[in-house]
C-alpha cells in the first residue's frame, strides 16, 4: 500500500494533535517551573504544529510560555557563517530578554542550528537550554525537570 504526498503529510501533521488528545487523557504531568520560549520553524511560512505545541505546553503545570519573533538564521547548513550564527545569537538573546530558561524548537533543523551556534568555545554563545517540545513533554511525564 502506498500513500500520496498529501496523505503522508496528513498523517504526519496530525501527530501533534493525536499527542495532545492522548496527553489530555493522562492528566498527570509533573509541574515544570520554567519559562519556555517557542521558536517557530524558520523555513515555514505558517508552522502547522505551532498552535498545537502551545496547547501541549499549556497542559504542563507551572510552565510560562513566551513567543519569539526573531528567526534563528538556519540555512539548511549550506552556509553556517558569521551572519547565520549572529541570527541564532540574536534569537537566544531575545529569549533571554523575555526571561526564558529554555528555547523549544518546532523544527529539528532550527534546533541543530541553535545548538551548533551555542557550542561551548564558539566565538559567541548564550547561556540558555535548547531542546524540542517532545523531549520537554517527556521530561514532564517522567518528572525529570
């Protein structure tokens, strides 16, 4: 059995919604007393997961959510240079200015770019945790944070 491109996207794009439905049924997420900044995927005009991710995070007790406006500058890793790193640093600084402890990325590409730009010993760095929303949710389910 094969699926068309549209059918595959429908299955992938419904994953966060299905996850939201399942987590709502659990009702036992551990509180995480952190401020998290959500970074939208840079390469998408309209991030289809963004609103669902905000709803998922809203289920975790004591989480404060802030939104970021800046882009991280990820360019498909074709050209990781001073300019793209500066975009990443600007985004991390925006998150810090808004009181965020953690940046949650909706895109693995953006997450990788931010992590590479933040590396210890990098020519510029920022002291903020960067992860994806699914690891963050799991930490609440496991009580790890």
